[in-house]
């Protein structure tokens, strides 16, 4: 096995701009431990924060040296210093915040969480309203900035695996379900599979078909349908893919040895790549590949020291900063994200109707 030098690939983004002031709405784990950690490391300027609980926002502001704590999200949106609004709120509440932000002349861009909304129709409406307002709306599909996924994309773009035949993402891990999810009728497919389905779109383009089956998760106490989720997808070029979210993954009581993992694999006509996603273990993601074209069939392992959480969030905000700086579409545009939302919607239709669903059934 050969270990390559980091210069041969770009596992992390180059920061092109860090000039535009950020206002953060939300002070939970994803914001406090990941967004703000990434922004501090990258030198992105955060000028204000607000949350549903001002005391929590104050604690997070003290931790990260944020100078202004607003008592409400609306108050933050009125802060004329804020050029980019970063939202980390539940998807039933997020659309209202986005719509209010679209009315503020000083706000140039909005970074929203995924899922963008609770259903496809609302996501399409937000896309169209942002376009009408002339504002940048981006969606935080941060798995595209996981280091192993980025390097895999570079390998695929070079053609080192030949024509892709089959791909899979296999998650055997237990999410921390936020309490607000208990009130929704959609669980794993909308809130966890969305990472993997979007990553597959990033790698292979827009799928033509999805078939999804589910069962309830014995560990999740509140009522739900889509606990464990298995989706098969077909992409252009007859690429077949599998996305598995096993949120049960076996008993995890005290004394039971853990083997939690997220792994992926891509098989082509001229090579194979495989890797791990580091989120469940806190380790860097990994990748190793062998190509009959470029490595003489030997396994090659690029290495890096950064992590999906929090370092991928640098890439997510960087592409918004650059879009504001250059007045261009962000890489994670809302128009692109609507296609991921359509894939989620097609998965739920497949569950309900117990059949493969063509993406052509949805008009975007």
C-alpha cells in the first residue's frame, strides 16, 4: 500500500474570501460545536448571534468571543452589519426566518440547514422567493466537504476508476435525534439519508430512479415509520447505488463492544475506491483506492489531519463568502438543493406506494 502526499489531492478548500460579516441564528450543538468552531479556525467574522433562548446564545457568544447577542432572531436580522445569515433552526421554523431575511436590504446571503423545509413544495417556493429577491440562498449539505468525499470526487473526475458500476454508503451508527423531530412524520430519510443521497448526487449526477424500503427502529421511542432506511438508486450511465441508514445497528447497552461506522465504496471498470466517514468515531475520514490506470493496481491511501466535523463547515461557509464576494451562485445553491429535496420526496413516495419512483414524476 502506498501513502500519497497531501499535495496530490485537495481534501480541504482554499479560502478565497473571509470579508463578509456573519450573523448566527441558533445556539445548539451544531452551531456551537461545529459552525462556530470552523469559523474561528478559518477567520470568518461572526458579529452577532441570537437564539430562542437568549441565555444560551450568551453562553455560546462568551465561548466564541461574539460581541453582540440579540434577544430574538428578528432583532438580529435588523442588524445592518450582518451580510450573511447562518441559520441552525428546525425545518418547520426555518422558512419563516428565511423569508424575513429576504426582506432585509443589507442581508446579501442566507445559509440554511438541511432539510431546507418539511416538504418539496415549500423548498421550491423558497428557491423562487430568493431568486425574486435577488438574494443568495445556500443549503448546508456539509457532507460534500467531508475530506474523503472531496478526494473521491477528484479521483472520479480524473477518470481513475474508469466507468462507475456500483457505489454504496453504509451507515451503522446511532444519531442523536433532536427533540423537535418527534413532532414530524418524517425521520431518517429526511434528516439523515439526506446527507448520503446528496453526496451521491454530488458524485454521480442526478438519479433517474429511487426505491426505498423502511422499518421502525427499536431504539427510537417516539412514533415513526422511517427508522432503518434502505434506498437503491439508478444514475445516468447505468450506475447503481445503495444508501443504507441502519440507525439501530445492534444492541449498545453497557458492556456491548461498539462497531459503529459509516463506510462507502465505489467500484468502476478500471478501479475501486473505499473509505470511512469519521463522524461516529471522531477520527478523520479515510480513503484508499486502486486503479489499473494510474496506480498499477496497487492500493494508494491519501492522508489528512482534518475532520468532517467541524472542518467541513469551513468549506460550506467559504462557498457562501465567495458567492457574496463575486456575486455568483454558491456551489451549494438552493436550486441544486431542491433536486436533493425532490429525491427525498421520491423516497417517501416509494415508501408509501411500495414501488420504484422515477424522478421525472416531479416538476421542478
